C-alpha cells in the first residue's frame, strides 16, 4: 500500500480531514482535502470527515424513551469502541449524537434540562479527547472549552475539576507545559480534598513539570499522587481507573521526557505485560513510547522491532499520540539506519503517512 501523494499542493477544498503527513522530515498532523487522502491509498484516514449534520426530528426524539439513559448508553458504547479501534471512526458518530443531545436538551425544562446538560458536557469533553487523539488540536480545544463552560452552568464542581484537568493535559500535549501547570493547580483547587480528582490534578502537574525539565519537582508530585491515592475513597466514575500501576505508567512517560530512558523503558514494558487486550489503541501508545525509550538507551534493534508493532496500530486507529511517538522514534533511529530492523521500521512508517509534494 503506497501512501505517497504527488499533488502539486494540498489543495483548497473545504472538505478536509486532519491526517499525519511527512513534512520536512517530520510527521505533522495537517488539514488535507479528503479527495487527496482517498487518492493516497490510506483512505481509512478520511473517516473523520463529518457529513452534514442531520438534527433529530421531534418524532424521533419522542420515540427515544428515556433520553438520558439512551445518550448515556451511547456514550459508554463509544468509549468501549474507542478502546478497541481508536477515535478516528468514532468521533463523527459522537459529534452527530452530541447534536441530537443538544436538540433534546434545548426542548427540556427544569431538572431534565440540567441532567441533559450535564451529560452533554461529558459528550463535549469526550469529543475533545477524541479530537486530540487524532491530532485535531483546534477541534479538541473547542470541545473542551465548551465542556468547561457548561460544567459551570450545571454547578457540578467534580465535573469542572475533571475538565480543568483535561485542559491541563491538552495544554502540555500541545506544547504549553507552563499553561498546564496553572490549569492543574486550578483543577486541584476545585477538586474535593481527598478525592481521586485531586490525584488526577497532581498527575497533570507532575508531567507538566517533567516536560519543563523540573525533575525533582516532577518526582515529588508523583510521590504526592501516590500518597493521596492511598487515602482517597471511591468517587464513582471519577478516577475509577486510578491505581498504583496507572501512576507508575504515567511516571514512565515523564521519565522519558526527562531523558531517564532505562527506567522509562522498564515502566512501559511492565505496563504492556498487564494491559488488557481490549485496550488496543492504548497498546499502540505504550508500544510507541516503549520503543522511543529503548532507543534512548541505545538498543536500536529492540526499539525498531517494538516500533514496528506500533505502526500497525497507528494505521488502524490514526492516533496522534502513537504517531507523535513514532515520529520521535524515527528521528532517533535515523542515524542507525544500517542496524537490524531500523530501515524496515522507517519504511513501514513512511507507508502510512502522506507525502505531499
């Protein structure tokens, strides 16, 4: 499958999708006319082109039964689907359902309207996460900002704290770690003391400090997160996935950012050994991060082999988190092209990205 596109330019079509492209030797996520993607041989990357919205009719909404449970169940299904195949094929459906949910909420009153708005807020936050994971930063910021605004209207401070944490995560992942520190601090102030939401806020602070090169402060924050987790109770849906292993894996990512590659590689290898098979997209993320860490230790042959496994999942899911790590791995391995497996890895990566002329 050849993804090389020899077009005179990316074109000026209004029907665009955000896809990974090789530009000046780096892999960047850029808006590209869908026709170019379809002609490239990697048409699966065109899946996020949104069709024209089709708002639900009054009859369709009336036939829905309990709209709150209907939309809550849809959200759960989309989260499960994202775990399996990544967000590229899920985001368009979520955005369509978000439009229908907003229509239903606007026609409701009283408690029903507030409950539907709270669910709409979670849809907006999830859409922001999906958009971030396919590299569409503008859409990610837009959905997350709407979620934060709506959380204030509902008066749900737990929801506000969680979304402030998501904004911190989005800031550091889009190159603004100093902004992330302020957002993480705001998330911790908003979170209930002793809650898992407080732990989440501290984790975002920890990674932002690592990206800023503040190693001692980052490790101190991770130790604080572990101590808080040991005292935290159950917060229902908030942070139910948090455990010591999750924090260890998060620390491994920060260790890589600090250049402590041996410890980072060990952390990712441990995480991969216990990751459930249902989390296929996350497996791709961990594989790519593990490969980059092993490259940092100098074991380029192992890095290329693990990176090759991540390439297939990147092609399936379109995850910008996987592509971002594979781009860094590609740069790290470039001087070692003659080593076993390195040229094969770099060629396989080239086959799943666009090459605008």
